[in-house]
């Protein structure tokens, strides 16, 4: 078995959420606990940090990992989804897991899956990926692993860990079919990662009802809770020696969340110097291989891609784009069908030139359907394209050096673009 066949086995035998959406969602921890038992509870062999929330959890996870690496720790990083290669999900000190290790895991699982308790109901793609990550981090003898929640929190299969710190970046509307149709309901699911006696950092205060959900959960389990927006920072935001690689309006809130989290880790006796913090912010892309977060692809015209994909994330994107000097704005844009497309379209700049397209996943909304919805909201200037490369090339041909090209609307739009440009880590 080679790597391509191993990955195909994972994708075919256990549907991947990023491709098919709800059909791949499997509620509950029974499968994860069975796999964890089978592999000898590997997550207990190293310290962990658990990062959940609606938006920003990828940036926060990568930056915390970079800070710990800068301090000299050996650090595992588990994130999702991947953009180009499955192995992006599982890294140690920024280096992706080897293809051979993925193949070996799939071989072993195929040979033993019927011996694993609960195998009669099957295992999801994300359960298998998580089991591989936890096992690999133990083999690599990491000091810390930063673990990003996949979906929700309470029933997410990463939620078997007992971390040094829990982080919840923010709460906004996403995956409401699974997590609830109100912010307090969504917050309640996210709050499921708050553990007895373990401190938790809440990144953004959304409203009093959401804040109360977190406060009540923390009180119930005896966890020290800190709201980043109310917490004094141990490092100043700004200064000539504080140069974060990740920029954009949304990253300003992420910075406060990260710095507050560092303070809580220090309180637990974990050594993290100011120098390591600043280096982690500055070198996060190089140290962890992060892609697709306000990523600049060229300067003239300024060309940017970003994986923001819901109302909460895209509102910051549109505000930031409007604040940048430009002659004309070109948006290569597509979404998946299970998002709040109507609300996103209502927020989008009306004076931009649109190149509506669709990603190469089953969940992608067809470009023609997106264009039809756009017309029902407002009069957009647009053309439709069958795939991301053709839309991107059209925008490049039409844009002048003083224009801005933005590519986004979905993680998978960015994934197709980076794959087309052969930009991998």
C-alpha cells in the first residue's frame, strides 16, 4: 500500500466532513474511546492545550505551538481541515507526519479494526485522524501538543484529553444543524471542553447570555475562567519588537487571546519567555507551516487569500478590505451550501467585481446558484466560473497594479487555489 491508497482508504471508508458535510458527522465519543483504548491512551504521555471556538482557533493553535517551539519545547500540532495534503493536520515542530507513518497506521487499522470494541458501528474519518495524531505525538515524545477542536467541543473526539489549558476563541453562528440555532446553545457545546480544575481562556465576549454560559460551566466544574478582553496583558500589543506575521482585523482579537493564554500557562509553572512569545508571533508561518490566513500571494496587484468561511469571520475580512487603499476590488468567491450564504452576501461590498466559482468538494455551492442568490440580494457585477483556477486567472487578467484581488469565502476555495499554485508546506 502506498500513501495515495492509504489516504483514499481513509476517505472512502470513513466520509470526510470537509467533503460531504453532515453525512460525515458522528455524534458521541464511543468510537474515539474505543480507539484510544486500543492504542493505549497515547494522549496521556504528554501535556496538551485544547483550542476551540467558532473562528480563529486555527490561528491561535498555530501561534501557541510556535511560541512553545520558540521556547525550546518539542511540540505536536493537530488542526483541521487540511488545505492541500492530509498530513498538514499532524505536525511535530512544524514538520508534517511522514507518508510512511500514515500508511503504517492505515495498514494496522485495516488488520485490527474488527478487534476494536465498537467497530460494528464503524469509525469516522476524524476519529481515525485523531487517533493517528495522538499516537504519533506519543511516538515522537513531544513535550506539548496543541489540539484544535474539530467541531463543537462537548462531543468532539478531541475532547478525551485533560489539557493544561482550554481556550475558546469566540462564538458565532456556524454548524447550527449540529450545535444549535442560538449563540447560547452554540456556547454550551463549545463550553464542553472546560474541564474540572483546568483554567480556560475565553477570547471574545459576545453578549451577557453567552458569557453566563461559560461562567456557569466553569463554576460547575471548578475551573478558573479568564476573559481575554477583560484581562491585563503581560506583553504590550505593539512596539518595535512585536511584529506578528498574521495581520488583519480578526488577528487583533486572536493576539489578545494568545497573550492571555500564555499568561495562564505561566501561572501553571510552564516556562515561556517574552522573547519566545515575540518570536512565535513573528515566525508562526515558518515554524508551523500555517497557510491561508490573510496570506499575501503578490503585491502588484495586492492578492490575498483567507479561509474565513462564515458570517463571523467574513465580516472582518470585508471591513479590512474596505480599509486598504485600492482602485478596484476583485473577489474570487465561493461558499459551501450549508453556510448562511444569504447573510454573507448581504454584507459583501457592492462595488466590487465578482468571480463566483465553486470548490472541488461535494459540499460546494454551484457557482450559478451562488450568483442567483447574489442577484436576489443586490445588483452584483459578476461572472461565473466552473473552478477556482479559471476564476483566479480571470481576476488576474482584469486587475491593474493598483487593484486588490481577494480569494475566499470557503476553506476549500483557498485549498483549490493553493493546490493550483502548488503552494504547500
